[in-house]
C-alpha cells in the first residue's frame, strides 16, 4: 500500500470510526494492525463490515488503523455562498480561522468546533496551516463532521457575511469589549487568529466588533484552541437560554 500522500490517508480509531459513521463511501480501503486482537479492533471490523468496507491486516501497522480515502474537492467561496443561501433562515454559528499557522492549534480549534456543532468553518487558506495529517490527528475525527470552506480573500468573504446579516466578531486580547457583554443569539461569525500575532490587522479592521475573553491586566493570553472553546461555548449557551 502507498500511504505517502497525507491527503488520502486517515490514521487512528476516532478519525476512521467517524468517517464510517457519517460518510462510509469515502473510505476506499481499511488497514488494521497485525498484532491487535482487542475489542477496539473488533468493533472497527464490525463497523466496517456493516458498511461494506474492505479491510486488510497489515504487518506494517503496530498500533493504529489506517484508511485510504477518496480525495474530495475542497469547498471554496462560491460553495460558501451557496451554503449561506440554503441556510438563510437559520441562525448560523461560523468559525473563521485567520493566521493560525501551527497545525496542532488548527486541529484543536477544529475539534472544538465539531464538539460544539459549529455550522461552518472558514479557513483563510493562504494565511493558515494546511489541513494535513497532523491537523486530522489532533482533531480526532472532528474535522470529518464540519462544513469547511477555504477562501483566498478573507476581506471580501467577511463583507459578504455582513451583507448576509451575519455579525463578525474578532477575538483580540487588546479589545475593550468583553465577550460576556455580547449578543450571539443571531447569526454570528467568530474570527480566531494565532497566539503570537492574533488576527491580521486588515481582518481586525473589517470585523464588526473586537472582543476579549479576559479582564486580567497581567496575563490574558489564552491558548487559541482554549479560546475557541470558550467563545463557541458562550454562543451555544446563549442560543439555548
């Protein structure tokens, strides 16, 4: 088997189980570790068999299963516009990734987005880490549940969201407004940036409002994945009240 291309490989139980549950036809071939006969492997075999997925036992694998998947075309700005048109009556929660260059941080943010059932994720594709095997591993399968759109001109994208009555909030530790004083009950887009540099200046200028997560004057910089979980949880909390 040739597994050199990260774009068509998934590794680990969580990722593969999630794909089988939500999009089984995406898996072309499943490879299982030779020396594992435990319940976890048996459950995966059962799940694969139920969904008509062929599998092979591989001596090259020692611990985790691997799967070859069909590479799908990435969603772009045009696809995002179509998605918004189809969901115009819904109060959407959108996560926007700008300037996050660490793939582990990106994977963690996407995992939080999946757990909190974000409607869509927009990634500034020229200013962020590529969605590679590390991102997939860290997201622990969560990425398979997300509607992800890659845009090359984030400023135009933000303008379109605003034209669609989606309010854009940018997270910044330098902002004066606390997230606790914001109303997220209507369609909302949250922009997250890197831990070191935050969101880009041009992006910040286009946001409707810049908000912070902490009023600690001595130390207010959260890990970006933690910050993503906090702000998205607040959006969910307000929607459920």
